[in-house]
């Protein structure tokens, strides 16, 4: 048995090792860029969705900028939800979907003199946008300003979403709805926001559409059963993308569900991002309290009406 296996077999020791491994620290990689300090934003290996990465990464971007550092996001150095196994260490998953915040890549800083590796563990002390952006206007405006400057979607994805928007919405007023299901409902993850029942969201959607004169409804969901309920309720007024949806996921983490297609992990992230970008362009919003909702709010220019369920936590 090697040392790493021994460490992993002792929980208390393994916990200390993980904390040490993902500590913030300064490193020198070479002699280049002596006038700059780069802040490499990392996150320990975990199974989370794209907008969980977005939120925590943007929190660290703000921290770096406030200290005069240049942020560089690293979703290459360890396994994550959007890299295939053979891509780990070779490709930066962040750059599948976004440009680097300040234009510097990991390759650009590979021989730099002043580099800080961020803390990779998310704790209760970590500062990043969360549910407060739905209820606190000052917080929302602050984070929205940062997002508009540093969250830079790749041009080809932006262009594709523009085409989708024009085709799907056709200039009509649209209510956007985000309704989570699958593992979130089945697993009831501790300390995560409780999600509303689909029939309650449908009822609320009818009310908002009538009050705010919305001609159509756009639904973002990963759950096929929820989609079917909305289709039955709204018929040809309902708009969705061609993103894959799943049913009968049981207790399986949504990030472990594949669709047997080439580059499936990349495509799942791309489809999710497109869903949220379209949600951000709707006129009104009704949504459960999840990362994608916060992302849509911060990527939007504001809604005529916004309702995010606050039902406590599991």
C-alpha cells in the first residue's frame, strides 16, 4: 500500500492532507512577467454543475482584482464535471465556454515569476454570489457589474444563442422558468434550497403570463417529466431547447448521467449554458433557488418581474 492510500484510509489524516493540498500558496514558475502577479483560480475535484463553477470562480475573480492580481481560471489541472478522463491535465474546461477574465491563459503564465494558487476548497467563509442576488438589489447590481466585465462567453456560443433566441422567441414577450428535478428532488441534498413542486410553478407561471402580458413561456429543466407537465399545461406557447433531458434518474447525481455521444461532457455544459443564457434574455422570471437561476439573474439586464422561490433548505 502506497503512502497516498494509507492517508486516504485514515479520515482525520486525509482531511488534513486535502486541506494542505488545496491551500493558497505562492509559486515561482520562471522569470517572465516580473511586473505582474497572476492569481490561478482552482477548485478541488467535485461533481457540480457549470454555474456552481461560475459562481465560485467569479467570487475568486473579484478577490483577485481587488488585490491587484490578474485572475486566470484553471479547470484543467484536476478532474471536473466537463473534462473527459483523457483530457484532464491537457485542456482547460473553462475555455470550452468562456474566455479568460483578463485574456491570460495558463499557457501564457507557464513561466511567470509571481503566481498565486488559490485555495481550492469552498467553505462557509468563501465569498461568491448566491441566493442574495435574488433578494438584495445592491448585491445583485454589484455582482452583475462584475459578471458583465469578467464573465466572457465564447463568441461562437454567443452567436448560436442569438440565433436560438430569434428563432424561438420571435420578438414576443416571454416568461422564463427554471424548474429543477431529478437528483435535486430525489436526493434532497442537505443545506441546499428546497425546490418548488412543478404544479405550483405552473400555477405561478399562468398568473405571471396573464399579469405581464407574456405571449410565450420558455422552460429550462433537465427533467423529462417536468417538461411533459409544462407541455400539457402550455401547449404551443411553450419553448425549450434541444438539450438532453433525463427521467427516472433515481439517486444518481445529474452530473454522472451520460447520453452516449461523442464529447458528451462538453455538450452537457454547452447545452446548460445556452439554457441559462436564454433564460437571462426573457422578460420575466419564475424559478427555483439554484445556481442556474442566480446565473441567469446576473447575466440578464434585469427582468420586468422576477420571482425566485425561497422555501428554506433540505
